């Protein structure tokens, strides 16, 4: 103990180190993709559903379909036909920027990921698929839960 | 110029402010943390609707030289799934033959049909009742995508057609 500096001061360096480690961890595991998922939807359980990692090579367009037939994207209810048309236009422009010449009606490189509630009806799903096909989307992934 | 040297000349950083800020950042990341849900998916290639061509057991791939439309040559197997009012499967028809409502029967039927090398089915067309629930539909898709074609490849080309209400097979 030094007489002049008798007051006890905690060494904050280790706690700061630990907090920075925790921040680094949370920053690394942060997943912006999950924001596109509507977690209120109850997906059906399908045996052959496999998690597939495209390793960022493939552009994905995630569409959430509610039991009432509403389409939600990033938590917002959207006008399905207009939204898909707009996304197709953007996808075509992006492909053009990469040197690919995609004309109207040609196949788009984007994969449509449909997350539909187990109670939603086929007519709503078909409406989404048909709209996507009309705008050039051919690759689809239907989301489901894997059995426990 | 003369520098003053006190007894305690070492510089001490005040870490409390930095720690405050770090805790704020940590709180933000903890509160916004959402673990990635473990979800699977069934990958499908859905060609645009084209005219259906009945499978011809005698035909061989590439036999018709005049056919310039690649989709026209794809032989299609039609599966009709009628739904009842509650959205469940009412009946399943493979071609004209009824297989009941059990997807396991459909599985066996498809397996027998698709392993025949003389039949050139490469695409399955699902005619589905408009009221059918998604979970019921996925049971059928699950069975279809498990099937292997005579060349060993997995069946992934499906097409959907909506059965209008009141149509044959629909309630």
C-alpha cells in the first residue's frame, strides 16, 4: 500500500478484454439473413428436407406465405405480383452488371425460397409459383422442418 | 525548458468510459441476437407450364428429330391430388389409376413406375386441389423427390397445375 494512493482502484483491463471478446463473438454469429424469415410461420415436417448451403454463390429471394395467403418480406406485407416483378427486374439488371445478358422470359439465376405455413392453401402457393415462373424464375426451394 | 517530474509520472487511462461503451455494444448484440433456425428445404426445378405429352413406352429420347422444343420431348407423369374441405388429401390418382390417400402406396407405385427403363418419365405433373394444405402437399412432394429415374438421377423436375374447384377429383 502506498500512502498517497490509498484508495482502492479495480483493474478494469481484464473485464474490458472479456467484454470485447463477447462483442466479437456476437458480431461474428450475427445473421442478417434470419431477418428475412417470418418466425411466426409453422413449417411442415418433411423427412427428405435437407439444409443446403449455397455458400453465397446463389442469390436467394425469400418469400414467406402466411396461412391467409399474404406474402411477407422482411416482416412487411407486400403486393405479391408487383414485388416479384420488381425483384425480377433488379435480378436482370444485376445479372447484366455481371456481364450476363438475360432477356425478358429468360431464366433468372436467383433461387426462390418459399417459406409457407403448413396451413396455407395450394391456391395461394400456386399463385406465388406461377407469378415467379412468369417472370423467369425456375429454381425453387420449398422450406420445411427436419424431423427431430 | 524544464520538465516537471512528479512522483507518479505514469499515465493512466480511464477505462470506465470505454467499459461503459463496450457494455452498451454488448447489450445491443445480445438483445438483437437471433439464432439461425434449423430448416431444411426441397430443391425443385419448376419449368413453366407446357402442353402435356403422354408417355409413349416405345419412344426413345431424341428419336423425334423434328422436335425443336426441348420441353415437348419430356414425358410427363400426371399425379392428381384431390383435396377435401379441411385441406387434407381426398384421393391420389397416378395417371388414371387410383392409389387411395396413403402416400406410402404412392411411393411404391412411383418406385415401380420409374424403375422401368422403357418408360421415359422425366417430369411429374402434380394436379392439385386448390384447398390442399401445404403440409399435405409436401408429403406428396417428399415422395416424388425421393424417386430415382432409370438413369440414376433424382427426380427434381416437377410442375404444378391447380385443379379448379368442382373439377373431376375435386370436391
